[in-house]
C-alpha cells in the first residue's frame, strides 16, 4: 500500500515537473515568435499614417513607402527638405516614384514634398583621360 502511494506521488511530481518545463518552453518560443513577427500595431500605425497623408496629397499608387521619423531636426537643418522639420515629423519615401514627403502629424499638414534622387554608378560622372 505504501509503495503504491509513493509511486502515485512520484508520478504526480514527475507530471507537474514536465508540465512546468513544457509551459516554460512554450512561453519561450511564443515570445521569440512575437519578437520577430511584424507588429500588427506598427502595420496599423503605418496604414493610418498613409491614409492621413493621402487625404492631403495624391500618393503614388502600387508602392508601399518607407517611413522614417524625424528625431533630431537640428542635425538635418542644413538640408533644404528638412528646413522646417520638427521632432516627430514623418517622412514617407517612395523610391520607385522618386518622391519624399515630410508630414507633420500634430498639425496634420504636409510640410515639404521633394523629388527623390537615388544615385547609381551609371549616373556618376566619368573621368576622361
């Protein structure tokens, strides 16, 4: 009888330990999955930003912009495009359409629009000997 009770206690402890290990492993892999998966709220924030800018200006069709946030406008003041930029402004960069848009989300207005010039080796001036 005592051996039977000890066997039940050992199996209960073994099952509990196994459950703890499985729960910990599941949590670890789920947290890794969440860390590397694109955040739904970030995608929604991007979609909301594109919609807000799209209400103010016609945006290029068929292209998803690269979005950046101005964090230190003082470092960008020497560039004409960022002359009126403030911290927190958003930059939408359309590489295919070659257009950059500076947007102020606080005031809900377009601050600047500029053509985007992405240099390539073919466009570089060649040296003549």
